[in-house]
């Protein structure tokens, strides 16, 4: 059976009702014909109900689809932000470790300078030369 439009279904229903009224006048086989016409009317009503349900499902799906898309995007954004946080945390640990190593290098460098300076200071003292204040001693100890 081809799918009729809502207007066609209504017109067919009216035609069936008109046929019932026209055939009702003085007919003995009226109950059988009336039963057939009522069955057809029931089929048409069922078709209308099924179409209405399909239409409601279609509209509900179209209404909810953007909301689902937003939630999907929010989930993806949350996962991306988590990965970024983990990367930044790893970078922070690497920077912290690098800073510690650089501090150790600076301390070793300063100790080396102090160790290398001692013989020169001793030689100056033996020669009776006046000691010149170093920049690091003038500024105070480093932290």
C-alpha cells in the first residue's frame, strides 16, 4: 500500500464515512459492509498513529542530537585538558630537576674558583701585595 499524505488519509476516511451513510438506507447486508468499512477505518487510524510516532521520534532525535554533540565535545575537551595537565606536570618536574642540576653546577663552579684562587691569594700574601676584594665576597655569600 503506497504511503498517503495526511490530507489523502483524511479524504479517504471521509469517503468511507460517506459510503457508510449512503449504503445504510434499507440494506440487509449492511452489517458485513459496515464491518469492512470500519476495519479499513481502523487501518487508516493505525497508519496515522504510526506516522505520528515516527514523526515524534524523528523530532526528538533532531532535538537531542545537538545536545549529544555538545556532551561529546565536552568529554573530548576534558580528556585533552587532562593530557595537557599531565604534560605540564612532566615539564615542571623536568624543569625542577634541571634547576637542581644547574644549582649543583654553580656550586661546583664556585668551589673550583675558590680552590683556584687560594694559591694566588697565598702568593700575594707572601709577596706582600694587598688583597683585592673579589666581587663575590663584596656582595656576600650566594644562596
